[in-house]
């Protein structure tokens, strides 16, 4: 294969970076170079000298403003995930959409303009929780997530965090999942408290699954029958956790709204709407969810946590057009590996540490969340094997774009990213498509024929990127019964082109 000189340069830098990140210390570990230095010299020097070095290292760290070492012990982390939230369904990308609180979050921090999810719900959540490519974990809507993976809340819990989840799990547990049983529930996997639903879609008012007709609303494994709109109930629980927290311990809150996933219903703030007006109902649900985010942000302010809390907001996949969603100028929709299916709204805020009011073109993806947030909090991921996700905390906090190893999104249909290039390889044996998504974000010019060498190089990389389970603990997994059922978000056979 032959690359252009520019591509060669990029690949060389990527290779160097890959070597550094994969062959070195585990991601998420803080200051590995300092730790290694101390280890090497400890055999040769006496205890007093070690103390002196520790003092000096501490002095150096204290003088590095971006590391905010003094805050690490009390940094709270909030992850807000929205469901089926299209790129064009956020205020900063579309004035038709009213999302003042999410807009404010982005204004106070960094808008992540190049944040990528997977094409469907559970596949993204698996990547978010594990830091591993979903083509490796093999997670789909009905599979659940293998217990061998150490996941994000376990890392925070082991580091002394209070860990709460409010919302949609979709990573196993229900009877009809390939991996069913309480051991797959969130409160068995690092969350001290779980409130919400296990499956992919519920009625917002009754909390009943449309596909089974069963109640899917629980607290720590016990079904609860409650009156209330799910968006409101979830944020109320999140606010309660914060108000009743143990102030001596930091917290991790994972607030995973089922909004604006179907079946969409007029929210309490717009009961006059007809379900048939899907666009209006979706916008009303977005506004309702945004108001819920506002209540959460107010709670953080009221509790004096504004400056001590990192808040990450991200969608889980592109919008579904027949539900009234809008993916802006991007091609495709939920279920597709075109940009409209995987490039989603996202922003991150940590006052005084992250820059304010900037938009980054840094390429990030759901796999990066685990290592990046661990780095922000100064805790180890605790994962034995290298992650596919990259710690991009320094890039974000320094407001610099970092070249990163190529990455793979999707599960069966995959998209291999080596910016500016993106190779889409449909899982059904169709011809791969190549786009320069920096110059052609709408994916209107397939450049596969013009650049066969890039197609060949990326195609060659994919099997290695899929190989291995990654991050495993070698635990026996009782799941994987091999069932396959039709589920929400099934990969679409015909990906429709969507233009603005
Ligand atoms: Ca989704």
C-alpha cells in the first residue's frame, strides 16, 4: 500500500502514539513516569532520599496548574447520556431546538464537535462502560455485557467513590437477554445504587416494555410501580442522591435518560400535543429533558459543587428519522455507520480546569470516556489489558488536538476511523466506502476508487482491531446462549441518505 506523504506522516505519528499508549503504562494511571522513577531508584537509595524525591515530585505537580492535584481527591463526576439524540437536535447546531441548559453546559466548557458513538444503544453503552471496541465485546441489543469486563463504575467504586446510576442500562439482566440474571444488573457491577430500567425502551408513564408488556422499572433489583414521567423520576432520583450524599466521599453519577428514544409520548410539559406530530413531540421531549438537566445543574450549584464536578454530556447514537429526529446535515440515521448514525451532540465541563466556551475538533468516541474520566479523577482504570479507548484528558484540558490511534466503531457494520479518513465496511459483504470526513462531513464523495491504498491499509487494520476480548479478567461468563432476537435498533439493510 502507498500513502501520500501527508498520510504517511499521520500514520507514523499514530504508530508512535500507539506504541506509547499501548505498550506503556495502563491508561488511567496517574503519573506513571513518576511511579516508575521511584521504583527504579528505591533499591539504591535510603528512605530519607525517597522522601526527598516524593517531596520534589509533589512540588512539581503542585506547580502544574492543569493537573489541579489539590482537587483530585474530591472531584465528582456526572455522566449524562441521552438516547437517540440526533446531531441536529441540539440548540448549538439548530436554532429550532430549545436546549438552553445543555447549551449553557457547552458554553461553560468544551463542545465536543467530533464525538462518536456507535449506531445503536447497547453497543454504545458497552463501549462507554468498558473502553473497548464493541466489535470485540460483541455486544448487541439482546446480548448483555460479559462479566469478564471491568467497567467504569467499578473503577470509581474501588477508588472510594459513591456510585449511582439513574436510567437506562441495556447491558444485560432481563430474562430475555442472552446474559440474564441479577449478576448483570448495574448494582452488581459497580453501582452502589441503581434506579431505572434494564431494557432498551419503555413507556415513559407506565414504565412498561412495549415488546414484552412487562414492567421494567426498578431499584436495585426490586420492581417499583410508580406514577411519573421517566425523565422527571430519573432526575429527581439523581438530585436526591446528590443532596443526601456522604460529603466525605466524591461521587459518580451516571444519568442515562431514555429520552428521546421511542415510543415518544407528549411530556407533562406539553400534554396538548398529538402523538402523530412526531417532530413536535420529540422537540417537546428534548425540551423536557433539557429542563431536567437544568434541575440537576441547579442542584450542583445549590450544593456548592459547581467547581468540583466534572459533567460530561453525550448522545448514544444518531436520531431516528421516523421518530421525528434531525441529524442536521449528516448522512444517515440511527443504525447506520454514516455520520448521522454515530456523530452525536456532546460537551464536557469542569470550571477552572477545562477551557470555557470552546469547540474542539478533537476526535473522541464512546470508548475514550472510561480512560479519560479516570485520568481526570486521578484514579486507575484497574483494567489489566490495554483499552481501545484513549485517555484524552490532557488534550481537552490543554485545549489541544491530539493525534490518536485509529479506532473502530460499530459492531457488525463497522467504521474504521483514521482521521481524516473513515472507511465504512458493511457487515453484509457490500463494497466498502471511503470518506474524508474532515473535508466532506456530509459523506457525499466516496473516495474508495480514488484511494485504493488507503482502503487496503484500513481494511488490513480491521481484523486486528476486532481481535481479542480486551480488558478481560478471564472470568467464566454464563451468558452467550447464542440466541439472537429482533430488537430495537436492528442494523438497517438500506441506509437512507439524509440531507439538510
Ligand atoms: Ca439509543
